[in-house]
């Protein structure tokens, strides 16, 4: 094909697609709402799995670059009791198949692998509409308008491209993270650093939990999880960090101080991250000239698979287009059928696992899922 593929969104899925297309001599242009690669923080650690995310990086011919980003030892995982007792501790022996990297660094190797000018920054989609004959028009907030014969929405949970394919809208799944950081943890927060260990650790109670992982250096990144309604969180003034911290901390009365330090002693204001999801099994009828990747297609509650699935989506769509450059509808149909099946399987497994952890003491079931036994 001669006309460039139009990709909306310069996250992991859109960039992986652009990279695989580039390797196959197919031009792509990526439009990103953010003003620059460093316009906002890109999140924390990602475990990249050998059965999906690493396959995508192999298709993108970036395995060596990826290996250079791996933070050794971060596959260690601990399960803690709310009182801080270590219930399960599995060391990182290098065989886990889920090495950890920083999301921003992974995104950067994808950006660096593309020809200059591939990504057009500062292009926030205002609207998108179907013109017929497989063509679509995208109007950006900066006044730019384009028409394309292949539009790919890689623009996340609140995709502006998704309505061209489906009326489905993500809904709140009942849980939220409150995100915090501890910096220079080994010296400034030694008890908490010791509790987390060299990789990740989590403590879980009924409808709540604290999970943390060690990022590059001695930064600890924590996700405080609460199963509460959006109205419950709306009653907390997150513009007042001290008040918000005190309110969240009350939900963990009696927990070990080395764990609640992620709330009470955080070096950053608490940030609310509600979880939204599309219906399990979400799919759409084939619409000529447009498709979706990653969270735009199948956003789900956090399950450790989102980034991996997103990159595999991008790699498989790029491979399908390269295999059928003169029959894009065949390429899109092949990609979508595989993507629908894969994302549905993961969503069902996640729902089953989440349900298995319900109850007063989820730790034994979590430890069993990790292949261990409760002491």
C-alpha cells in the first residue's frame, strides 16, 4: 500500500504498530495529543511477558534494546499480611519470563526506532467520522483535518476513534488505585524498603490492599487499592493532599506502619486512578478502513496484561497488513478475530481470579495462584 496508515495515539500499541509497519516498508503517521514525549509521566514498571509482550518486541526487532532495559531482581515477589508478616517470598532467579522495565524507557526505544517525523505531537482528536468507501476523516483540536483510508485508534480508554465501530463505553469497575511514591526509600524509609524487598510486594485485606514495586534506584511506587464507589471517592478532596491522605489512611487502621507509610509518608500527593473496563467479550462488526488497538479495543481492570496485549495487538496488526498490503479488509478481519479471542480469554481469566480473591483473607488464594503455600 502507498498511502500511510494513520495511527491515533503514541502509546505502546500505536508505536509498536508503526515500528512493525516501518520494518515492512509500509509508511505510518502517528498523531498524539500530548505536546511532546516528556509532556507527562508515563507510569511505572511493566512486567513484559514471554508469551505476548516479548513476542511483540521480537516482531518489532527490538529484543536487544528491550534486554538492555531490564531491571535485574525485580521479578522477586512477596505476599505480606496486613501486620507486615511475610507470607510468601519468591526470589528472582531469572526464569520467571516476566522481566520488569520502566514504561517510559520502553516507550522511548519504540520512539527511537521510528523515522524522524513519524509522530506528530500536539494533535488531540476533536472528532472522527466515516465518509464511506473505507475512508475516514479526523479533525484535530489544533485545526488540522485529514482523510485516511486506514485509521487505527490506539488512543486508550476514552478513544475518540472507538465510536466509529461501537457504541460501547467503559464503565467503572468498582475499584480504584490511589497512587503514591517513596523516594530514596532505602535511606529515608528503610522499614518500608525492607518490607518490599528487591521486587514487588502486596498486602491484601477485604476490599482493600497495598501493592508496591521497586523502580530504578531506590524509588518505591505504590498502588493503594480500595473497592468503593465513585461517589465515595468524590467526597474526598484530592486537591488537599493532607486531608486526602488522612482519609485514605483511616481505611488501613491497624495495618503495619511500614505498609501504611505508603500513604502517610508519601513523597508525592495521592493521585486517584479509577478503574474502567469495557464489557468482557466486547467486539464489533467489521467496518471498512478502521480498527482499534490496546485499551481502545479492550480496556480492562489492571491485571498485568494491558501493556503486553496492547503491544501484541500492534505487532499482529502490522504483520497482517504487511501480509495483505493490497487487501486491507482481509488484514483487519484476521487481526480483529485473533484480538477478540485473546482479549476475551484474558478478561475472563482475570474476572475468575479476582472473584477467587474475594473474602476476608485473600492471601492464601493469592499465594496458591503464585505456586506457593501459606506458612
